[in-house]
């Protein structure tokens, strides 16, 4: 087990916390991209469940507030655009 932990630590030692944070942010924004594209193009009429969309809304809101407090302009714009897109998806679900 110690060998496995050592290999994992060696593999990810060059990755910084900022890189992991940006990767998580981008993945968080892309969660509903396939379902949103399918809804907009008419391939399906099934929307994601409301509880998952609300959790993503909360994640984006907290990330947006964090980026404002950290004075990170790029993250503020990214979270703001993601929040806007998720709000549109939420409107599609609620007013379906």
C-alpha cells in the first residue's frame, strides 16, 4: 500500500493547487453541457433533475463569491458566465 501511495504522490507532485482548482472549475461548468446541447437541438426532452442543477448553482455561486473576494478577474468572468448558463438551464427545467 505504501508503494502505491508513493507512486501516486510522485505522479502528481508537479501539479499545483491552482491547476487542480482550475480543472475542477472547468469540469464544474461542463457538467450539463451534453444535456443542454441535447435539449437545445431537440434530441431529447428529458431535463436533468432539479436537485443536481441546484447543487451546481450553489457551487457556481460560492465560486463566484470566492473569486470576487480573491480579486481574480478571470475566475469571476468564468464563474459569472457559467452561472448565467446554468440559470438558463434551470429556467428550461422549471418552465418546461
